[in-house]
C-alpha cells in the first residue's frame, strides 16, 4: 500500500483546522484545534460506505494469522527475557523503526502506528509543566463544582462559571486548542465524579486532547486494518 495520504469519507469537523492524511500531523507550526464535539475527532477517517457495509457482511474472519504471530514474536525477542522490560520494549521499537527508515516508506498501517507512538512519546505536543498546570486547575474545578449543594438552575449557572474559570486557567498553548464548549462538558463530568483522582485523570486527559488523539489514532488504525484486509 502506498504511503501517500488516504482521505476520509467525512468532512472535517466544523471549526477545526485539520490538515489530514491518514493521521494527525506529527510536526506542525500550529497544531490543529480540537473540535467542540469530541465525537467529530474520528470523522475525517471514515472509510467509504462500501467498506463499512462489507465489514458488516464479513464472516469467519480469522482471530490471527501466522504472519501476525511471527511479527509479534520477533518484536518480543529483540532482547532476551532477562533484560529489563523497558529495555526490551525500547530495542523492539528501535528495530521496528530502523527497518522502516531503511526501506524509506511505510504503508498506512505502519504510518498509523508511528503516529500514535509519537503522540504518546511527545505527550500530544504538551510539556510536563503544562500537564501539571492542567491537573492543578482540574483539581480546583472539581472541588469548586462539588463543594456546595445547588438547585438544578443554580448548578447550570455554576457549571458555566466554573468552566470559564477552568478554561482561563489553562496554559495558553492548551487553551488556544481546546474550545470553551469542551471545558463546559468536562465540568459537567467533574460534577458527577466523586473521586478526586479519577476527576484529575479524566479532566486532564480531555483538556490536553489525549483522548482526542486516542480516538483519532484508533480510527486511523481501524480504517487501515479494514482497507489492508480487502
């Protein structure tokens, strides 16, 4: 399969600035804004209708293949088991990436793999200080929205107010990519979450766009697997 771009069947999210091939851009002077509706993250990767209809009709798909099992074993055996797990994983990645760099091209499936690996390594384009700042403002927002019982009408106004404070407290680079509408959705979730740690993890992951990257990379990978299997 060519390493060229694969265009999705859907339209880019309204208000977004996606510049997509079959992954999100890995290096960009200005990162794309996240959509107000997180579900729209997967829209640009939508396969053709015929591909989805064929997927539904498929029967007796194998659970695995001999080639897939061989590749998994080869990755696991990059270093012997006595080596530390991090070292085995690192060497497996080095070998896998070196092989593709040597070839000078990748198919859509490999490109999707590299994209999600890089996004995880680069924290989706954020820095540890930014992560800490976002976790801090999420923690404060969680306490603020849950500390006082409110009527339904009061709660709606409090969520809007809390979301505004939360959004304003984000690092500028994060705030510019994440719409205020998403902050409102996140505060609604925080209000229903009793556990402070779960609130921090969920809220931070949403505001940094990590869940958007996960959705986009899942969509890219699933589409590549579907198309490669045809």
